[in-house]
C-alpha cells in the first residue's frame, strides 16, 4: 500500500505551542519576545515561556508560529517553523528514479530503502503515476503497477493468485 511521508531531520528539537485565553483576574504575564506585559485576550505558551501572538515568530521567514501550527523547532538558539528548520538542518537525499536531489522539506514517496520525488513515483514500465493508497509492486528494485507486475509473472510462468 502506498503512503506519502515527510522526512524529518535527525535530532529534531520540537516544542509545542499552546494558545491560552488570558483570565481577566490574573496578573499579566511578561512576553519572552518583547519583555512587555501581555494584555491581549490570548497568549501563546511555548518553550515554557509566554508570548504575544505577534512575538512568537520564525527567525528566518518571520511567520507567526501560532498561526502555522502547534509546533515550533529550535536549534542553535533559533526558533523556526518546520519548513525553515528542515531547509537549514534537514537531511537531503537523491531520488531513486531521476537521481536528482530531494530537499529535506519536500514530501517524498518511499519503497523499502528507495526514496522518490512525488512526480517520479510511477511504474517504470508504463509510466503510470501512483496516488496515495494505490497498490504498487517492487520487483528487482523496479516500481511496477499491478498490470505490469502480473504480466511479468505470466511471462515467467507464474500465475498471480486472485482473492
């Protein structure tokens, strides 16, 4: 069964982001980003600190981390979104079909130890592209659709079992 997957960088430093509503009867908390008191209706809690929604941002692209998800990534004293973390520190590899580099932040398809660009993941005989959930076969390190796999078995004298 085909499954799309994301690759993560080794020694991943992930922290969760919580959005909390500020209770009117509590003392305002200090923001870890700007050091001012948080008087907004909501605040973020991440890295065991409190933040204004505008102050918890990616060090590279300045996206507001509370808006892009519930996790942030840290390394080398940088607070990063997932995409920038993988772009800076992720593991890249080569596509088993085209041999070109696959950036660490890109979605991939995997068959055993082989990794493929999404566009390259296709039957190597008829070029039929696979979708998530499609059945594929790996024979002699070649990706095959069901039709080409069964035709190959017939030529070899084996009949596939139909259930």
